[in-house]
């Protein structure tokens, strides 16, 4: 048995990741480091065989892996019963990190590099790196920092609105008592909480792979994500007990502009705070802006989206019904365009004007392009209907 002091807890959250979880676990097990670390796997009652894969690894590496398989899915349970909350309550080490079961590390020296730095620089709250983002919807592979964020790289990431939001799988944090807040370890809250405790060192190298796919909860919410993101600054204000008002107010502007919502909400927030003061102004602004559509549930700091609605949206039967509805809509459009092409063809036979004939030819060309695009949409839906369209909750 390895008697080295355990300095790092690596948490894996998984649910129905049977095709990727083994690779994720292996990427953590294969670390070359002189530091002691343990892997905590939290499986939220998977139904696809993920749990069995995790049990096999826990059996083969009893000194390295601690496994918790939930007796029932916790996704729609009360906040403090969610497995993510339980996982953070079980962090007892100097450092910790989190990764989802459909992501993986891709550098075997990550732990050594990170803890070497953090041990030598106690004023830093964390260490992070670049990530390869794979989008399964359009089959693109890009550097998260350089291609997507287009960030002007700096090794020190400070608590500032210009700080890049580095992905979960890239971070290793110094323990700072987050679990004592008794709130869920929601990604952006965890990130900015620790960033407020000290800077993060950024190591400019891809050392993890992050996958966006149809089993991603946020991907299933579509355009609603814009409004949900617009709520984040209010929760940051609550996280910091309204003592980081300048930062949170500018973050509101940043979230809205980034999500193409303009500055209307931001300017309204400034007016509310000017009239009612910081704390009351934030609350009244949030109530005015979001409560009519999302209800009082969304005022909870732990709210990211309605978990019940998200679970419904990700349900295979529900999503299949939505896909079939969309397919029927496109088929109707396809038939309509094809009828118009036929009508134009008949018109051309009796048309004597050369100018009108040219117009009809152009019209046919445009409609053929539309038909081709509609057919692509139908083919895409057929592909999703034919495959395993949903693995998430």
C-alpha cells in the first residue's frame, strides 16, 4: 500500500457514460507523480452499465479509488441531497479537482506540475491549463483558450471581469472551505469563489479533453441558456454577500453582451441600485427581470435551470417525440417547395416572355437550394432518431 500523504482528491462525476468513463478513469490513474492522490468516483445511479465499469476499477485499485454509486438518481432531489454536494463534503485533502465521466486528461504529468507549483506558491488558489474542446454536433476540435476564447494569454489569472473562465477539467484548486457555504458546487460559483481567494496559475498547454454532445444537459436547453447565463451575476453577488458589487455588476454586463442580450438589463440594474441601494437593488432587479418567466424558484443560489424540466428535456421518449415533430414540420416544408417547383415547371411550358422565363429559372434554383437544405435537416434528424439520441438523465 502507498503510504504517501494524500494531497489531492480527484472527483469524477458520472451518469450513463459507459462509452467514455473507462478512458476518463485511466487518464487519472496513469499520472506520473511523486504526490499521493486518490480518485473519488460518484455515479448517479447509471442505467447503462457505467456503474459496473466503475465497480471493476474500484475493485482493481482499492487503495486509489473510492466509489459511491447512488441507490437512486439524485438529479431532481433537494439541493443538499445531490451527489455533487455530497462529493464536496467528502474532500479532506489540501487540493482537489473535478472532471466529468465523458471528459479526460491527456497529459500524464498534470498532477506533478500543478502541485509542484502550488506547493511553492501558497498565495495562488489554483492551477489550470488549456483544453481541447470536441464538439460532436459539428465534429470540430479546437483549443478552448486560443481558438474559442481568443484570450491574450497570461500566466496569472486574477479576480477580475477580464479573467477567462477556464474549464472544469483543467483546474486543480487549493482547498478553501467551499463546502462550508452549504451551497451546491455549481461550476462558475466554485471557480469565482476560489479565484477570489487568490490568483490561478495558467499553464499554456492542452492537458485535457472536453466533449460537447447530445448527452450534455445544457445542450438540450437550447436558446434558454442565454437567459440562464444572465442570472449568474446575481448569484455571484449572493455568493459574495453583495460585497463584490463592482465585479458582479460588470459581470452582468459581460454575460448579457456575450449572450447577445444587449445592455438593457445591465442599465436597468444600475438604475435599481441607484434608487434602492446595492442589495435591495439587486433583488428587485432580479425579481422584475426573471420571476415572471421562471418563478421564485430561480432566486435560489443553487438554481442553474429547472432540473425537472431539464430531465424531461433529456428524456429519450420526450426528445424522440420532439424530433419526430420537427421531422414532420420539415417534411411539410419539403412537399410545399416541391409543389412550387412543379407549378413553376408547368408555368414555363406556357410562358412566352424570355424575361419571365429567366425569373422562373432563378426561382427554381433558389427553391432547389431550399429543398437541399431541408433534406439535410431531415437526414440529420433521421440520424439522431436512428442512434442512441440520449444518455443524459
